[in-house]
């Protein structure tokens, strides 16, 4: 796949943002594996309690993704990175005290706001420093860092947790997020200088609404996967469920790297079409082929679709708005991811209560396929590939 520009993308600032994103998402990956098992094994709650604990962070992330985006457009990206990182650090230390479910939910509500703030700051800063014609590739590469973190995090969490060392898991996550914050704390502000002031108000930009809806329907199954894949894998006889997340994150990492030019070269709409088809097929395999083989192969196909969804949706939104709303666009599309995670954990948790985890994944497959209907009214954007420089 040829590239679309010879402009330099990987700079020292880009590398620092990449490393910070990797560190932050490694902590998210550790939480994704350890928290559901902690709620089930240590606190004694079932699928609904797990869904509430996992979905709590998404509730505040939804709100703070939009608020942080507007704040970043007015005051810069650096405050988002520093404040978000510090609050995450405190929240993970609080989890090390091994609270009951009420305390877990309260901590997750605060952590969700901090996580959203940090991610909006990092992703927007990447868009600021990337050449305009390589923004799709920039998002693919920085989200490659996120999924590498999500790949390594669960495996590390499995090893650290052992037979129940949950406090050790939370202390390691706190140390990782402190390191990620330190990497970007001394960076210069990346917010572009423009004559036009940032718009007032806190509502999402209009140009981000349809891309946000596309993310919602496409990634609803991701919320269910995050919340229940570890338990589903264990039910199927997989002793180390962290390996499923490693396979998922590894698949996304490979696609994000080798397919990083797809959104810029094919256009965001065409890439999203491919992603919805892959998401639907992968979820159907996980739910319909109830076996270790079905779970592993379905996870790979599902991961391919997951890899292409967010970069394409963000590119679609950024192309429809001005630079004065760039952070708000990133935050709004990110809020849609959080809505998908929260709704996926809560609604699919309810479905799983009656139809089992396999039924929940089948329902998510149908929802993902509906994304093609949302895309239908949108016209594809033509891309003209130029010469192929070194990345």
C-alpha cells in the first residue's frame, strides 16, 4: 500500500507521546484482566456485578472525553496529560487497598474521568504534530502503542496476580502510569496557534456525531469482550485467559502497523466498511462456535476489525471540522468508544445472564453489522497515493 506523503511523521515529540500512550494502556490492560476476576473471585459477584464495575469508568469517561476535548482546545493539551496522569496514579493506589464493590465502583468512576482526559490529550497532541496528509497513519501508530499496551498488560497482570496478589497488580499499574506521565510532563504545548478562537460551549462538534455513532455500533461488542472474555475463556478450559487478550492485542498491533496507511490511502469510509464486516464475523465465530478454537480464531478476525475502526472514524471526524475544534473532535469520538464499552459491558452482561456469554457475542455481531447501514448515506472520500517514503 503506497503512502500519501513524504513529510516526516516520527519525531522526538511523537516518540514521547507514543511511549506515554503505551505505558498508560499497559495499565488499562492489567485492569481489564484483573478487575473482573477480583470482583468475581474475591468479592463474590457475578456477571452483573462485573459489568457494573467495568462499566463504571465508561460512564465518567463519556462525560470527561467531551469536556476534556473542549478544555484542550481552549487551554492546551499538556494540562490534560499531566492532570489525567496524576489522578490515575492516585486511583490505582486506592485499588491496592482492596475495597469492596462500592469502593471499586467509586474509584472506577474517578479513574474513568482521568483516563479519558489523558487519552484525549495524547491523541490530540499526536494529531497536532502529524502532517495533515498522514494523520490517519499517525492515529494508527499511536493506537498501535495503545494495543501493544493492552497486549502486554493482561499477560503481566496474570503473572503478577498469581493466586490472588491483586494489591501487587494495582501497585504496578500505579508505577506504570506515573512513568507515562513523567515522559510527557516536560513536553512543549502542541496546540496550534490560530486567529480564530475555540468555539464556546461543551457539546460535541457536529462533524463528530456520525463518526461517533459508527464507533458506537462497531465497538459495542468490544465492551462485552473486555468484560467477559477472561471468564468465557476460563469456562472453555483456557487456564491463562490473559493469552486471549494477548492474541487480541497482538492481532490489532500487527494490523495497525502493516495497515497503518489504509485510512489515508483507501479513505475512511471504505476502511470502516471492511472493519464492520470483520467485527461481525469475528463476534459470530466467538459466540456461535463455542470452543477454544472458535474463541481464538474469532478473536483474530474480531481484532482485525477492531484495528481499523477507531483510526478511520477519527480521520472522518477531523476532516469534517476545523483545527480550533480538533481536541473536541478527538474527545467526542473517544466518548463514543466509552459509550460502547459501557453499554457493551452492561447490556451484554444482561444478555449473558439469560442467554450465556455465547449469546451475548452473537447479539454484538448483529449490532456491528448494522454499522454498514449507518455508513450507507456517506460518500466515500477519494485518496490519491503518492510516493512511498520511509516511515
